[in-house]
C-alpha cells in the first residue's frame, strides 16, 4: 500500500507481481467468486431490472475510467498512452450502447466477441504486472476488466445478446476499422494501442510475432482474433441448434 498512488514512472523495480503468481491467482480467484455471484443474480432478475443493471454497470465502467484519468492527472502521471484507444477502453462504449439498445444483434455480437474476450484476456495476461497488486491502477484494471466479463456473461446467459458464428464478421469488421484508425495513431505518437505494433510478452499475441515482419505479425493477429471469436460462438450455436431441435421433436 506504500506505493498505492505512486506514479508508474517513479515505482522502484521489483514491486510488481508475477504473472500467475500467488497474488495474481488469488486476485483471479476472488474476482471469479464475485463475478459468479454477480452473473447469477443478474440472470435471475426480470428483464427490466436486468436492463437497469446493465446500464448501471456500463456507466460505472466509464466512471472508473474517468476516475483513473483524473487521479493520474492529479499525481502528474497522465500521458498520451492513456487515451481510450485500447480495445478494452472502447469496450465500455460498446457496453453502454448495448445497455440502451439490447435488441441490437450487432451490439450483442460485439459485446460477447470483443468485450468478453478482451476483458478475460486482460485478466489472464495483465499488462500492469510491474505495479504492486494494491496500486490504484492495478486495482482499477482488475475491477474494470472483471466488470467487462460480468456484463458480457449476464447479457449472453440471460438471452439478451444472441451471438452466432454467422455474425463473427461484424466483430472482425469492427476490429479492422478500429485498427485502421489506431495503427496510424501509434506510428505518429509512438504508442502501442491495441498491441498493434508489438505484442505483450508471455501472451498468445507473442506467438504472432514469430511471423516475419510487421505485416506478418498483423496477419497473425487477425487470424488469432478470428479463431478466438469463432471458438467463443460455436458453443452458443450448438446450444441454440439443440434447443431448436428439441422443440421440433416435441
């Protein structure tokens, strides 16, 4: 806690937490329990209360981001690298749109394919391990990404969102358009939003860097994203098919 509000650039070496170490696994375990309870309660609500819950969650995520940026500014640590150009930062706006337009199949597809996968990937492979577990940015990031996962699961498991493999192209189109905007920004500012210029070490994206050249990495990035999106949607397609078949047999 001694470094809770210490700017990242002023943190001494060795105060962070190891990937999948006891601190990381303990935090994941606690968030899993909290998330399971939140999803269970959210799915048991009636439709109107669930919609209000999702609106509140989307608003809270945006509030958390604003609080983080204001805090960073107050301690002199805000920089060009904190603009909302990472996929998980864009996700809060996708969640907000879905919360107000729950009948949109496209929004539901993006929430499941991008918000859920992005939030889960960030929790499993955090890029803030150089900070202490109890640093305010670390706590914010764990909570924020856990809420992305909770929001997505409530939307899908309650039946509000109905993602399907045939709609994966919508998620891919969003990724391509976002990358087309963000990549030039990275080149101009020297940033690495969406990890388009280089992968985070010790993550699945690092495998894509084995392909030759920057375009090879981006091609691998796109192929990995497509595989993940399809894998996420296949069980939902299978469940919907079996449910329809059961009704037909009746």
